[in-house]
């Protein structure tokens, strides 16, 4: 067999793959480039391996791209604005001449699109809501359906490929295995070209009187040919670890392939010469055949006729009588329903999680040890309606004391209890390469604060607060090595009031704007924050705790009026890739340098000291963080140590942290998971 012609087999520093090649002409290809060092992107690459970035698509299905007449089409994932478990597969088209991207379909379920030779039509697979699979022909300009073709029986169709304007190749999967079929569009008749078997087939393309296809006859992924005239089959390639994604060059004398290597898939070309092909009956089967060893360990044959046939009663599922289904636990506690982009602190403890069969009711029971005190926390979230209803109750710790500094604490008091009820709508607005979300929310809180009434001289128990929040984020999707987004925006608006204690607490309002910018290095990020908060307390001695955070390193305090500016710079340090089996995985250490500035007016510390004059606060320092996963939990945890220096006080603070980037895991999991 002929050897491969390497296009880009230069070893790279990091794992990088080149998949789904499409010939622009005999000298240039459009391919998907992916890896841990960059987001998935489309590049133009010549036969010498020189690359040029063409486009960064959104979250798409990594099955195929199809190119014809300088137009490229693919299927892109699109989530419902509200319902995260309802998704679509829409078709996108890119004009390679002017770089204009067009959305052809909306709320569709189309997969594996293939452009016709003249780029006027698109053949794709549609999977309906009833799981009916059909071959659909669309107009490539408008996205309108021109034809729909069904194959009778329990069949699944895959990877259509145009043979001519009137015939299409399709992979078919049913109970007999995978086969190759041809559809005559003029008559609607199907013809079997390759009989079904349980050898894998991922792609089939026409060439002269042959069908070239990927399969695993030898136990290794290679390219084979079916002679349509004789029915004979041949092996074309003999790759050590496998080749995939065959694409025919416009000249018709070679194909491009993605060859697997330990450092990622690399691009190769293979010259088509039938004289050098190996007949299938001469191909050696190199399969490991581990199934044979397992079969010999069985005590006897599985006879389906002897399997007990139980009859179960069919009855309606009542969602309200089945709200709980406990499924897992965690040896710690964190606020997993917090939808901000900030890292969440993790506390020692234990959490038991429940989720009903419809994924509409989520609940938890937890114990947490925090700030030297014990807490019991329970939570219930219902997501079956358009607004999400979230309720939680915590019991533990010392209650809040609302009193002037000169007044002593009550002689007896109960432990702290807090009840929150929140209603919010999680709008998922992700489109193209930008991840977007908008969360408007209303919150009701009751806590058993002890509030000193200076008119009666006694403490009153109980505080009710109402708040509203508008939270918006928009940022560029991350590569696996990015720490924070390299471009993005965050807007966080908050209003608070105590309608039943207005004569004591008044109201407050705050805003925070955040801007992510690229740093100096490839995976460096700069995060700028600016915000302001203004309280209107009915009594100066009873302010709210600030929504905005004081500069890092300062002890807890409150300001009636507060303005902040913060600057964070994130950069990776090194990647040790320490792996201790399923117990611990340490991929990365990174650093975070910061400078914080704040100006406060009407400042309190928690000892009760008050200063109505304006004060400035500033701190600078850095943090060293280790990312890690442990016990096969999917969330990326981190531990770190932070040094903060406060020039105004000429003091420093050393702080240790244990957190989880749960929001980043939820929001960006599409890009990290495929």
C-alpha cells in the first residue's frame, strides 16, 4: 500500500487535532482545529501545513462540515431560551469569500448536512420529536424543505453524501448493523450497496465506480473501497492507529484524511490508485477480541425464551407525588444554585442531593461548618414552570444583632434561622461563539434578627427583606487552558428594601459592571470591575451589609455609600498533570494579581464604630491557586493562598481559600465536554 503524504505532522507542544477536512481546491483545505490550547476553530491550511484562521463557530456537533463553491455548511447546537433540556440543531452557512455567516434554520433538528456539487441544495438528516428519522433536502439559500424521504422500518439514517443531482449515499443503522444505501431522488427508491454488518462505518463517498468508506474490518480504522460493478471490497490504507474523515480532492486523484496520533489527529493525503489496493479477503484481522475472553467466562448461553416475563401495571406518572429521588452525596457544601460567574466558597460538611424523574424538582439536605459555626441547610427548587421557584432554609450560628454600639446584647436568644424564597427566570441566550445569559430574580427573606427598638428599649425579633436582581453575562467561550474569559461583559444590578421594617432599614441600590479583556500572554485575562452602592437607611445605625465587596484583605465592614474599582490579572503558571488514579487529578497552577480601590462614606466596622466622613481603602497583592478534581466529581475545585497588602493601614493579610468554579462548569460545559 502507498504511504501517506503528511500535511502537518510537525510535533506540537500541546495536544492538537485536525479533523473534518474539506478541500477548497487541490492546494488548500478547510479543517477543524481543536485542542487544549485553543477553542475549536476553522482554519485554512495548505499542503505544506501553513495555517490561517477562517472562523470560530459556536457550539456545534463535531460530525462533519461540507464545502462546495466557497460555501461551508454545518449543524450547530442551539438551546431553548428557557428550557435547558430542550435543544435544537440548526444549520449554518459560511461564505468563505466575504466571511458572512448565515443561519438557515430555526428550532430545527437537522444533522450532518451535505452541500450538493452546485451548492444549491443541502441533504441532511432530520430527527423528529417522535424519533422518526428522515432524509431531508433543503434549499441552501432559504433553508426551506424541498423533499423528505423515509425508509420504512426501524432505521436510523446517517451521513448523507451526494453522488449526483439525483442520487445520494446514506449510512443506515438497524438491528442488523450498519449498511450503505443509495437513494434515487427521481423515483424515491432505495438500493442497498453494502450489506449490513457490525463493523463500524462512519463516512462513505463516491469515486468513479467505487464507494470509498471508513470501516474497521482489520480491527483498526482504515479506508476501504467497494467496487459497484463487481461488489468486491478492498483495503486502501493501513494506518497503525487509524484514519478518519475521508474527503475527495477536486482533481479526483487523492483524498485527505485525519490520522490519529498520541499528540492529536494530524492531516494526511493519500493517492488513489486501485492497483495498490488489497482485496478484503487478504486483510489480516488485528482485532483484540476481548469479547471472546468474556464469552468463555459465562456459565451458559443467554436464552431469551427463558427470561422471566413480568407484567407491570401501567399507570399515570404524578409529578406532585414523586418530588424526591435521592441519588448522590458530596463530602462538602457549596451554594450550587448560585448563578453568578464568581468562584464559590466550599465549606466542610456533607450534602445529599435529590432530583425527580422529570428533572423539574431538585432538592438537597446539607450540613456545613462555616466561620467556626455549624449550619443545617435544606433546599428545594422547582423548574417545571417558566419561572424557577427556589426555596432554602438554614439553621445554625449566632443570630444577627441590629443595635447601636452602646447597647448590650439580649440575655437570651435563639440560634440563627434564615428562610429564602426566590423566583427567577434563567434566560439562556448563547449564540455563535459567545456564551450569554440573563437572570432577572425576585427574592424574599425572613431571618430571626434581633432588632433593638430605641423607643421601647426592647429587642424585636424578625426581619423581612425583599430584593430584586438583574444579572447579565456575555463572554467568549473558553479553551481548556483558559482561566477566565479573554473577552466578555458582566452587569449586576441589585435593589433591596424592608417593606415591613421601612421605618428602621430603608432601602439600597447597587450596580456592578465587569469587563474581561485579553492579557499579554495566550491564556492571560484582565478583569476590570467598577461599581457603586447607595443606601438610604431610615436609621443610620441599621444599614444593610453591602452587596459590593470591600478591597481584599480588609476586615468586614459596611458603608452607606460605596464606590469600588477592581483590577484582576490571571495567568497560568505551570501544568503538572498529576494523576493519582480516580482519587486526585491536578492539571494546573495559576496566579491572580490584583489591585482594589474603594471610597466609602458613612463607614461602620462590625465593632459598631461609625465614621460619617469619606474614607478611601485600597489593597494590592496576589494569589496562587491550584486547580484539581477528586473522587471523580465533575466540578473543578481549587485551593489557594492570597497575600493582600493595605497601604493605608500598612498591614498585610494572608488568606487561604477552598472553592469551586461551578458556574463556569455549568455555563461552558458544552465546549469542554465533546
